[in-house]
């Protein structure tokens, strides 16, 4: 399905989508809890739906209504096959949890997740005494626990998701467990993980993100919780306002542990007008100047940052390109390729992306089945004189299914 986005002026109020990172973590914690947990949320994503599917496969019961999930936790009579859709977080988070049990599982997925390498996941599980076998280095992944060691070494240079999985799994082991981490990236996501674990009564000792100690035999305690607004999704509409109008975004926690909140600092530094209050943020367009930003710990900000940079005067420098290789697409190459179709000049030198501020031109572009690429192209189209046609626009469903409808609500011309 294609979407066409025309030059538009953005104005209005919008509620932020639910953080799929937070919601997926809350669902897994609820699965591991005894009793009924209630999760309140604003919007559902395909990734969160996939993790709900895991709950069903593991024997947990749940009721899903418009803005609420009730989950009766507990792993009982689980299915051997676990389907994870396209959720990279869901896969890496649930694998150690499954490996902490005595059951055998086969994890299945679809789409871009089938192309993501799993060697480091398999090697880490094998080192813990788990029987683990991938298929040609990817999914399906077969594993049979339990974890046999009392310690694991994790290479954090490829991201924090596997560490998150072990932090979820370790408390339910029958012994104390230590996690040693080298070269950890995306530390804000670990802060989010620990926050969710604490909400469910789990204690984690964090020693400067290099060593984590977890007492075994802990019990997850069911609770009533709220999945906060998503700063990763918010970044796109805030950039849209900064380059094409103004917006008041509500339902967003300005004290959030989500790393992507740093988009506010970048927008301020560029020169846009920003007013923050407790649960909302107002952004208005102004003269924008180029910026420098290290996105190593927040690689999901690359796409909206590129949409911002092409509308700034001068050259912008974004560090952290090495973190983009194994996303839904190779995002560095994808951003370079698709924005070139719009007339941009993006250079990649070592770990830095250099983006020239230019007047873009309308054209037909392709999302590469990547939700954040589709959103970035849509936002960039708001300042282009001729229409931009986005192929496979439905990729946005992975994190924000009604993204284009919300854009229309604040004045974007979409058809």
C-alpha cells in the first residue's frame, strides 16, 4: 500500500502513542507474575500484539480491551512453538526467559526478523548450558533449558535487548545469578527494564552497567500499571512541528527514562521553540541551524534526526552509524538511498552520518518494510513542494499503526 504526503502546515494537539518498548516489558513481567496484572495503554502496536501472543502460547490468560489488558500470569502447559512476529526486542527478551524453564521451545518469526543474525544469542545461551540451535544463523531458534550456570558474560556492543532478557529471567532461577557486561550500548533501555522489574517487585543490583547481581528465587508480583507514551514515536511528530508548524503533544512523560527523549535537546539546539510541562510538550517551527549529536545509545532517533537535518541550515553530524546495521533494514544505507531520491546529500564516514540541509524534491520512495523509515520519509515530505509517494507505508504498523491518520489530524495532507 502506498501513501502520498503533500506539503503541509502542522498544527494542533495529539496524544502520544504508547511506548512499545515499555508495553512489551510490562506484558512479559505480567506473564511471569502470579495473579492478575492490569496494563493500561493508549495504543497497541504489532510488536506488542506479538508479545501478547507469547502470553497465550505460554498458558497465561488475558483479556484485551480498547485501552486495557488484564493478564493472569503463569507459565503452564506452554506450546512448543512460540511466534514472535517481527519483534526483535520480543525475541531477545523472551529467549532467556524460555531458557530458564525445563521446557523445549521453537521460536518462529516473520519478515525482517528472519534476516537478523542470532549468533550472539545462541552463543550466549550455549555458554549458560542451554541447548540452543538456530537455522542458518537466524530463526527458527530451538532451545531447551534450564540455564545451568550462575553467571553469564554478555557483549553489549550489539545492543541491550539480550541483557534485558537475562534481567527478566534471572530472578526466577533457583540460585543467585550474576551478569557481566562489556561495552554496553543503549543504557537508557536498561534503566527502563530495571524500572519495570522494580514495579513488579523484583530487585536488581546494578554496578555501573558492567555487572548486575540478581538474587534467585524472587517472585514477580502482579500489579496495576500504565504503559507510558513513546518518545521514539513522539520524535517524529515533534520534528514535524519543528520543520512545518507547531504541535502540543500530550500523554508524554517529560521525566521518562526512555533515551529517545533526547530528541527534545536536539530540537532546542537547532532553534525551534519548545515549552515543556509535566505530561505534555509544545514545539513550534523557527529558523533551524545544523546540529551535532551522538545517537550511539539511541539509534532509533536516526530516522527523525535525518528528517530534521535536511531542514536545517548547514551540515549536521550524527554519530552512531554502527548501531544501524541490523535493524528492520540496514538503516544507514536505507536513509542514504531513500533521501537521495528526494535530493539530499547524506555521507557516511566511519561511524558518523553527515547530512546537508537542502531543499528536497518530490519523488517516489520505499520504506524497505521499516516502520521508522516510512515515518521519516512522511515527515520530510511535509516541507517538499511536490508530492512524496511512500511505497509499503503500512510498515508503520510495527510501532504506530494509525501514524498517518494522526498526521492528518494535525493538518498533514495524506492520501
